[in-house]
């Protein structure tokens, strides 16, 4: 028996769950979500850990605008330019 923890609907804040389930199938659509907000037609995927839960919006539900924040690029570490090793002066030719 698996118990999916309680969540809150991201739209209206209504509680969803907790849900007991024998098996927890992966949820890829709203209908497969075990925790759903029928009013908003938003489902939460069946992950147990909060960090892995995604919300799935049923067809026709406008998604809230997401702020497109590009992943911050790792600060490029400018390695100190390697100084060219001083080359021995070529021997003077006679
Ligand atoms: Zn809701």
C-alpha cells in the first residue's frame, strides 16, 4: 500500500489527497493522476516526493504563465591565460 501525501491545488489551494493506492502508476495525463482537483481540472503526478511531483492540466485548462527563466549559465571560469613559456633563444648562427 502506498500513500501519496496531501497536496494543495496550485490554482485554488484545495487539498488533494492523501490518497492510498495499491499501485502507483506513472501519471502522464490528468486522468492518470490519483490526486486531482476536479474543480480546476489539475492533477498531480503520482510521485511520492514533493520535488518530483508535477501538475498536469487537463485538456482545455489554461496553464498559468510560467516565467521563462533560462537556467543560469555556470559562470564561465576564465582560466588565467597560460603564459607562454619563455623559449630559449635560438642559438645564433654563425
Ligand atoms: Zn483547484
